[in-house]
C-alpha cells in the first residue's frame, strides 16, 4: 500500500539543508563579473570545465567499480565489463587488503574476498590483470593506507609483463587524510602516512609519468554525512596539504600538480552537486595559480572522478535505486566530470550482480548517447540559480579553510577531531530531517509499499577464503626467505632514514614479499596510529 503525500510539508532546502529561494534573478549574483569568475570552458578559472569542447571532444571514462573474491574472480568480471563497453577498470580491494593484512592473518577471517578482491602478493596482481593490456587500459585502484605497497606491486607486475612504466595510465586513490576524517582505514599516524603519499607521488612523477598519483577524495567524507560544502572544502584542504608537503620535499609544483586528481560524490540534489563541481574547479585553479604560483596551465586544472552516492541507495524498493543513480549521474556529467562510476541497484543488499552492473553501465551509455547532454559545454552555465550556488559554495569553502588554519593546520585539526565533529554534526541534522519527515525518501518515509519481491543477489562463494589462503601459503613455501628478509631490512632502513621507500617496495614485490610483511616493516619505523579516547 503506497502512502502519498499530497501537500508538501518539507522546507525548501537542498539535501545539505541550504535554503532555496522561489526564484533567482541577476540580482542574486551581486558583484559577479562573468569574464573573470566564469570565463569559458577550457580557460581559467575553469568554472565551466577543463576542456573547451568537453564531451564533444571526448566522453568521460565509464569506470565501473569491481572487485570480489580471488583475483581470478575479479579478472573474469573485468573482462565481462570490458565486453559490455566499459572504458576503464576500477578495482575494489577486500577489507584485509585495505588494512594492510594478509589473507592468512587471524584478523582477516571471514573477510577475505568478501567486499573486494584479495591481493597478498605480486602473483595476485598478475592474476588480477591477466589477459589485460596494462599499456592500453586505464586502471583505477581504490586503496589508501597500503597504497604505496599496492602501487609497487602493480608497477612490478607491469615490468614483468614487459609494459614500460611511462605507458601505464590510471589512478591510485592514495588519499590517507580522508581516512582520518571519515573512513577509518588507517594504519600509521597522520604525518608518516602523508609521507608515504608523497613518496608515491615523487616516484611516479619521475618514473610513471602518465599515472594520477593521488585521488583526493571527498566521496567518503560525503558518505559519512558531510554537507556538499564540507565535502568540497575538506577535500580541497586535503589537496592543499599534499601540495605543501610535496613542495617541502623540494618538488617543483609543475612536475607533480598535473597528476593530482579528485574524487567527488554525486548525491541527490542535482543543482547543488553541479555547483559543487564548478566551485571546486574555480577554487583549485585560484589556489594553484595565485597561492602556489604554478605556471603550467595543466597544474591549474582540477580533474575529477565522480561516483553516485552509495549512502543514498535504499534496501527497500531497490529498483528505485536505478532512478536515483541516473539523476546523480546526470549531475556529475552536467558538472563536467572526467570519469564516472554509477552504483548498482543491488549494492545495499550484496556485491553487484552481473545483471545489475550491466544496467548501471547502461545508465551511463544512455546518458552519453541518447540524452543530448554532451552536445554543448557547461549547458547550465549562466543560470542565475547555479551561478549563485557556485558562488555560495566558494564562500563556504573559504570559511572552512580559515577554520582549519585556526585549528593549527591539517594535522592538528585531525588530531583534535575537528573534521569528525563537523561531519558527525551534519550527519545528525540530515538524518533527523528524514526521521521527522522534512526530507522525503521514496520507500523509506514516503510512498511505502508492502509485498516487495525479493531481488536475486550475487552469492558469495564461501570457499574463496580457504582457496586464497592456500594460494598464499604456496607462495610462501616456494619463495626464498633470505631474499624476503633482505627486502624487509631494506624497507626498514629506507623508512628509518627518511628515504623514499618505493624502490625498496618494488624489490620486495619481485621477491614475493606480502602486503602485510611490507606494512609491518614500515610500521617498525613509522609506528601505528592509536586514536585517543573520544577521538
């Protein structure tokens, strides 16, 4: 039985709770100078997009997130998605890998391959991309605390396959700061964690020149409950900190900045999301050109991947998630994303089935080829509503930057819980607005119905864990412990000496050192993060 609301009782606000006026006119733009603040697509401040022709020149990369079970299982899904027309690969790792644990560690029991693919050694990396030309396909890997280890395994695997490092294209998330803000998948304390991020940036800037070395991620901040403006501000603040640490390392900004990328959430409020993306481009361009004095135009351009909002998906009436995702994808494209992942309708129930993943990809293909939104650059540019909200986003972000500085900077703000408090407060306000019926969620607090049919979901093969553990044990039996021991000593030595550890990790990968062994060796010098009570 459906409950229908005939008289709207909710306040007129965005998803983030920002009031919306009944009409916007030129007067709402105040002292707005279009030539300077808006400009043209492909030109500073890039509010309207980073390329002149935008999608007329090249569509965004359709990059569906995939990963489960053993590497051979995810490899099979990768090949399936490529056959369906996907144009880039995006890798999800299981929880043990994300935490820097091997599959045979007692803490991994029950989690191996369950929510992503298990990777323990370079052999797993080779199996994961078996039959895939790493010199031709763009690959994304979503991992943070062990990112430098996983990247070393990937680069070593490419070398074994005979692929030149300067041919590798893709992105590794490598954004540890947002883990302290929102997601909690950290291992080392904040400062040494950032040092490893910079180590990866430095090595790849010199050796893996087409690789995007960090994906500065607001997505998880938004998933944790932040507002759109907080997502924007905290993400750019993280980016600023990485830039400053790279500069402190002695790197030239124009050598590494063009390979910094961003990762944003695409939530339900279409116009708020579009304004967020446009504000992000403009703010970053101003920061890079005017504050950090980057001279190369490529350093000014904020390139971003978007993913539709997992937190917006519902377990009731799960088919409705298809519509939510389609509108969220529209916002990302109208906002000028460079790549896009659309969530599958069954993700609140299980890992995506092939059927659901295909429908999710088809959502992007219909958007690209049937709706006309790719015909012109920045079709919403000049809208009084959108331009007003873009300005408002920029102002709120600048206030946040000031607040973070007032906390003593990024590391101090992490340690005193500033980010977590702000996100928790916003999450509470949003959830309360749903609980009291101010915001309507179809199937949850409005338009409910009984008798939903059960959606078939992808089953999990319970034998996965034992098979992965046995595979790992076989690698350990066959390798040379003397080689492993020498590699671990070199990792410890480089870490203790403050040297870039990437080369030592590359050698370790070739010698079949595992992810956890590498992480434990790093921890011997870098320590482990132990949150204080109440943090």
